[in-house]
C-alpha cells in the first residue's frame, strides 16, 4: 500500500480507532505504521515468561462515564469488572488512596464522620484562595501533614520537580473523599477488556482496507508514502516539526517485572511509595485481569527524565511552547491535511477513554472536511 487514502502514524489507541473508522465507514485504504514492534501503544499487554499477563507500559485502568465509548469498544471486546484499588505506603502502613474517611481515621488515629472530617481539614488546610501550583493546591485542601505524607515525596520522584514548580492540575486530579469508597476512580464504568487491550485493538484493526506495518519509523517513510487524502499523526508534535521551536520535556519510566511463586504478592493492584524507595509504585495487574495462575508478577516503576515519553511536564513554560507548536499543527492541517491527535501530538496527559474520545472526534473532523470538500 504505497499510496493509501489515509496514512496513520502510530498504532496506539488513537491510531487504531481512526484507522478502523475510516476503513469501515468511509471505505478508505489505510496504512497504519508504528516504530514499535506491536500495536496498542502504551496499552499493550502481553504474556510474561512466567505465563502471567502483564501491562508492559504500566497499568491502564479503563474507566469512563460515557456509555457511547463502552458501546463502541464492545464491538471488539467483552468486559470484566475493574477492581481498581490503590493504597499508599506511609511509615510502613497501607492507607486507602485517594484519601477518604478511612485514610483520615487511620492517619490521625481518631474517628470521623463526613461532617467532622470536613471541619477537621478546614482547620488543617492553609487559606490559599487561588492556588498557583500543586503545593499550594494540596495545602489549601488538606494541610501540611497529609501533603508531606502522601504528596510531596511522590511528586518529587515522579516529576523530578518540586510541587511548587508544577501546575495545580498535577495534584488536582486526585480527589479527597468524605466517604468510605476505596476505588481509585469514581466513574460509572470501571471495567477492563476481558482478553486484554492487545486483543481488543488487534480485532479493531483486523479490517478489510487496513494494512499494518510495525517496526517502522515515520521518518523512514515520510518522503516515500504519499497518502491520497490525509495523514493522521499521533507522534510527538515537536519531533514532527524537527524541534524547530525547541524540545518539549517529558517524563519517562523504567519498568522492572519480578515474578513471585505465589498466587498474589500484595493486597491490591497498586501500592504507592511516596517516601521510600526509588520507585514510585508497585503494580500487580493480576488483581484486575482475574487470570488464574499459581504465580504472579509485580512491576516496579522508576521515573526518569530521558527515554520513551510518558508524561508531559505540566508547567507554564511548557504549555506556552506547546501552544506555538499547536499553531504550526493547525497550519499543517489546513495546508496538507495532516491531523494531529493523542497525548504525544497534543502534549497532554489523557486516560484511555479520553484517547478513544479524541480519536472519534478527529475521525469526525476528517469525515466532515472531506465530505464538505
């Protein structure tokens, strides 16, 4: 497929969805490429040498409030409940996280009702009406003791920056609950593809009209493949433009996978370590996949500043630089029908459901542009 209708750069969730939609609904010929040797992007799950299924690039807890997203993905996968329970190791003890009533009871060694907990934290929190950074945001909600126990160390490790150097949104994503709900998220649908993400996205792109080439860098084909209609680019936006305005910073991760000869190793899928060890968290995804196996595998995540891009660094100067690249991207869309979508192309942190939603939106934009034309 030397001259497809649509060239899709990146076989992650966004690329797979757009390829499937254009092939099925528009009848376009799509060439889907990825420089990795697999599809599914960071959602890729695979079988460890022990026989245990793992999430190769960290846990992906699928959650959404939108039935239409679930309905669309249900064409390619069944579902199992997502047992998304996270705890935080502080002073050698495990606390529910995000912070809830049970966290407060255990940490402060006293009982709370929802009302008394709100009043208690109101006395603890610092009076900062408009937080300018993540440190001020957390201090304005829970005060210094909880900030230093649960947030400060984790943020320093994860981002390589002090919370006062990061946007309020970094810690603002984490709720404070005045109930006993211990699930990690609050969404209506907390589920996981029954046979894994790789199986789901594999079925999605196993369509007539889609050719998949893996292990190929876009830079190698950029001058050779000339799509007849459009290109969808899901890679780093600064790389597309040759870093001409400067390089956008990312945080990366190293993963270590350790097999244990027992059915389960830890009591829940994820344990955060804000104050101990070089790693930020341990994940035993078997709690969620519900796989029956006598052994288990735990992943250990070590943040770093170089390597594959995982997390954009939310700071004012980075947001400003991205905005300049976004202007270039819009010009490229208008001039050459190159569409930019996804976390790398939009320099944003998004969950899997948000990636699917972005993919469906950019497909509608493509369809609208060519229909109007």
